[in-house]
C-alpha cells in the first residue's frame, strides 16, 4: 500500500523535472486566434449565472451527536434498571423475607435483591427508589424491579379491658328483728261499740348464731387476645402460597387455618377451633409457612382464606389475626 508520504515525495520529484513547452511563435498565434473567436461570438453568447457555491453541511454533526447521547442514556438507564439490589429508604414497621427465605426487620439502607418480599405493617411506610409504599402493601422484587403483588388488611394491636372480679365474699347472718303484730280494730256494730283489743306484747328471743368464717377467693386475671398481622402471597404462578405473621409474647406455637373455594365462589371465613369447612394447615413454632392449595375433589382451587392464632402453654388462644384472601386463578 502506497502511503501519503510516498505520494508527496513522488509529486515533488516530478515537479523538479524540466518540461519542454511549445515554441513562442505557436503560443502567440494561438492567443491571437482565440481573441478573434471570442470577439466575434461574445455578443451571441447567453448570459449564464455563476454557479452556486455548495452550502457547508454544518449541522450534520448535531443529529449524530444527539443520537449518540440518546444511546449512551439508554445504556445508563438499562444498566441502572437492571440493578440486582434495591435499598430501603426510611422504613417503618416493615418486614422483609429475603430470597433465601429468612425474615428480617426492614432497616434504613437495607438492600433487598431479586426474589425478596417486602411487607409493610400497620401504620408503616417505606421508600424504594422514587416510590413510597404504604401499610398493607406486599412488594415483590422481580426482574423489572419492585412492584406491588398484593395488598393485605392490617389491624393495629388492641387491648381488651380485664373484667372486674370480686376478690372477697363475706357471709354474715343477721338477727331477725322482733316485730309486734299490728293491732286490729274491729268495726263497731251499728248499735254496740266494742273496745279495741290490744296486741300481744310478748318478745320472742332468737338464739344467737355463730358467724361463718370469711372466705377469700384467689384473684383471677384474663389475658387479652392480641391482634396479629398476617401476610399471604402467591408464589409466582404456582399453587403455593407463602404465609408470614407477627409474633406474640408467651406464644408456644402458632396454628394456621384455611378455607377454600372453587369456581367463582367465595371462601367462608376460617374459624378456630376449626369447624367445617375450616381446616388446619399447620401447627408450628416458627412464623412462616408455605401452603400448597392445588385442588379439592379434583376441582382446582381458585381462592383461599387464611387466619393464624397463637396458643400458650395451656393451648389457650392469646393472639388471633383477621383472615386474608389469596386468589389462585388457573
């Protein structure tokens, strides 16, 4: 390949070579002939406008530069949207189920990755990127980022007043008072007036009785039933439902009950102790469980209601939640 330097060098060498031109007489004769022809045809020659100079293409670079900026911006946005972790900003009463199944409390700056679930409790809120989520929102970190997969009803814990129970009973016997029978007055005869008979004045003595000893009953207290929070979410497009609930102090185990429906029917409200159609899903000491709601007598389940209760060491209910509904369309 011939380089630019070699071309310039050859042109310089060719310019230095002497070139033999035409004779002086030939040049003068040719100039005279051209002048004569020009003088005779100048008046017949048409008037020609001078050629327009081509306009410099100054704006060609601007569209190309704008397109380059748009491409770079799209790349930056796509890289930013494809981030694998999202930080929680100013969370309050937020619980996070990580992708590995662990439950942690939402703290400021906590990074949640794809496959995690964020549940906002009663009166809570959290900001993820440029969006604020409120109580009851169940946020799933998916391929395209955080999105609200469901909304559950949450109720703040309430305390029931304890009934007042008397602690001491006193048994006393009272001495009957002596009463005199009222005097009776006979109505006078039409002709004879009878004297009034006085009432008997004999006092009846009542023997004293022994006072029974005082008895004291031990005070009884009734523990209020704590209102619990429960969250339920369908696992992608499967028939599995991921459940989680809040803790109750003194609880020995938790019992999850469920009612289901097929077709367009609405499930009944689950109750505890379970009464048909309510069924016990699980009894566990943890606060998470994954339920499989596939079919009932061959018909696919389309909706399910869940409720959780907390039991103490005597199997007494000390906590209960409202039911939540999960739709399982086929």
